[in-house]
C-alpha cells in the first residue's frame, strides 16, 4: 500500500503531501485514505474523483501511481464500529501520511487535507503541520491525486467483497445504502463487512 517513484528525492524540495479519503458514507466496507506527493511530471486532468468518469479515473489512478509517491491506509468496519467513522477517518489519514513520510525519510513541510478538519489534535499519532481546504479535492492537485487513489483503491476492495458477498450489489453501489442494498439487507441481514454502528444496519439487527 505504498508506492515510490524511482529517483524521487526530498533533497532541496519542500515536501507537500495531499490527503483525501473515500468511504465515509457507505453502510459496508472500509474507509480508505490516500496520501500523495506529486512528482515532477504531474498527470494532466486531475480533479475531484467524484467528477471524473470511471474510465478517466482509472487512467489517472494508474498515472498517479506511476509518477508520484503515494501511500494508502485502510481502516475496516470493525474499527469503524469501535471508534466511530470520524475517528476512523482521522486514523486512516494519519496512517497514510506516516507511511509516506517514513518511506520518504523526511516529514512534510505541510499536509493539505480535503475538508474542514485535520487529524491534528484528533488523532494521537498525528505530528505534522496540516491545513484543511474545503473543496480541496477539486482545486489542489495533490489532494485531487489523493482523492483518485483513495476512491479507486476502495472501489477495488468493494468489487472483491462483492464476489464473497454477492447479495448486496456492491459491484454497483460500493456499499452505499441504495434501494437494492437496503432490500438485500432486509432479506439476508448484515454481512461481516457491514458497519453495525450505522443506523440502517443497527435497526435491522434489532428486528
């Protein structure tokens, strides 16, 4: 869950890490965070992953992983249920940045995070200067790259999960609470990958 571009060096370079997550809202599956340091050749067309077509997003994902330095962290549903989705997201971001900084051998001068909050003061292991940027996944290239990596990584995990648990249509809904998913939950009950702390799942387990 780590990629380093050959020849990349932090010498005489201000290291800025972009961070974003995917999977805060679904009823099933993990939350995934990605951290990216852009290389000299920045892929063209970076944008908020939600505004990209699946085909374009897949092409950019491959280009980012080939030309940039990146790390991914995955926090599963059992941890989400134990510490809540917000804290799990902060934890995933912290782990992704820690992995990337460790691999680079240098801490970032700044971490740019999509949204209005950072893990600073919210996750015990966070120790880097950070700045939250609302809408950052659409305006900061490093965050855009992280949003694409995180989205694609989580989508691949949910496609794999759909093969093991075919009732819920995860290959189509990626764990979000669509009508198809909710009906399957009512008929089959929750799987081991469902977030039992989320109200729609919790309510079904009480019936």
